[in-house]
C-alpha cells in the first residue's frame, strides 16, 4: 500500500520497531522490505532459525533482521523471545497459521477483510481495512488518550487540592469559613467538571509520535504529577485565602464572595498549564481546543451569574464585587498563566 512506507517511518520515529516474518522466500521478502523502506541487515530462514538457541536469537533480534520461510512455530518462538526481553509485542496476521502467534503476542491484530475466522478469533483487535498505517494511527490515538487521562486527573486533583488547602489553613488559624458548603458544591459540580471533560478532548500534541513508548508500568500521576498538584494547590489555596483575609475588614460576605470567585477563576485559568505536560501553550495554540474555550466561557459566565444574579446570590450567599476586587484576582492569575510556560521553556532548552 502506498502509505505503508510513511507509516513504518513514523513508527520508527515513535520508538516502535517493525519486524517482517513471512513464509515467502528471502528474495521476495527483501524486495518488499526495500519498497516500504524497512531496514534489513540480516536474513534468517526458518531452517536457519532452528539452528539457533534462544541466546543467539536474542542477539539476532538486536539487528534489523528479516525472517523468511517461517512456520507457525517459528513465529511463536520469535514472539516469545521478544517478550522475554520485556518487549511489548504486537503481531499481525491473516491466516490459520498465524493464529498461535496472534494469541501469544501481547496484542494480536488480525486482518478484517482477508483474515480467516480463526485468526480473527485469536486476536485482540481486528483491522477492518487491512492497512498497516491504521495500526500506527491507532497507536497515536492511544497515546493521545493516555496523555489526556493524565491531564484530566492532574487538573482535577490540583483544583481540589487548592480548595482543601484554603479550608484547612483557614480552620487552623481560626478564621470564618472561607467557602460555604453550597459554594464548594458549585465549584466541584458546576465549574470543574465541564472544564475537565473539555480538557479530556485535547488534540494530539505535535511531537506525540516522536516520543519513545512509555513503560508498561507508567504511572498516571508519578512524582512529577504529585509535585505539580501540591505546588498549584498551595498557590491557589493560599492566594484565595489571602484575598479572603485581606478583604475581611470590608465584610465577611464580600471577602468570601471574592475568595470564592478567585478560586473558581484560578481553577479555570490553570487548565492552560495542563493542556500539555511538556509543551508551552504557545506551541500547541491557545485556541486549538474549541471545546475547552467553550467550557471556559460557559463556566466563567456561570460564575458571573453567581455573583451578580439575585437568585444565585441567594442560593450561594454571594454579594456583588467591584473593580478593585477583580483587579486583585487578575494579579493573582498572572503567575498561573506565565510560570508553567516559563518552566516548560527552560526544561525544553536544557534537554
């Protein structure tokens, strides 16, 4: 297929190795490998493979080897040796003789058009268009979804951490309640959820398929994620608490409304720090996720209603805030927008 050459090149850039195992002759296999730009430095036939022990086969697999004139048991053995090296192996096939290796592999991929029923039943996935390039595109989609799960979880936990820190510190110093129960529910159910779901629809990052495959035990959070949650939670929590205490002399309701609004706005704008865990917002584009922009407009508009619309003022026990309070909130927003991108820029330059 015309797009296989590009797909193999893309897989190699993503740290994914493609190995040809065929029952055809070495001459035919080598010709096809050349057409699709599959690097080959060594040919092994099934008969030659029988003369190698597992250690010798492991050594051969360290090179760009092509296997020809193979039988089902040869395919099974190659998969097993690769797995013994802690490799994650995806096997493609369409015939009855491919079924054992498809079953043995970590991910068996059968052809949906020309594949036999036995091959499809033995596989984990069925390729409906019988196109190798579709596998590479599916890997890209899997990487996008895993990255978005990481962003989603870190964003929600950092938002909740800020609220918890503000409440705990305020209780520790014996101040009036910084947030009421209805306000906490508003933050968690009305504003956080919509933004987090929109974050989960983030597009693929530009360098996504240039990264090496993650380990099978890769954590959703990890130490870097925990540190990010703690750092952002401390900043948003202590900032909203400082605003509350700073305005307390002007009335507890005004101070609480401003702190409540500040926390909501902090959480909304902090989402830009999580749109990529290593690329700056300028690199991925401020407006590239239309769902996120729409979610921000909806949630920020809802917060304005919470502050200025009488029915919600009664429900959430808020009062209108003025220009000075909004200016104070805006000053605390700037580090949330600037610091994460500065950190990512410095880290990328030091790589």
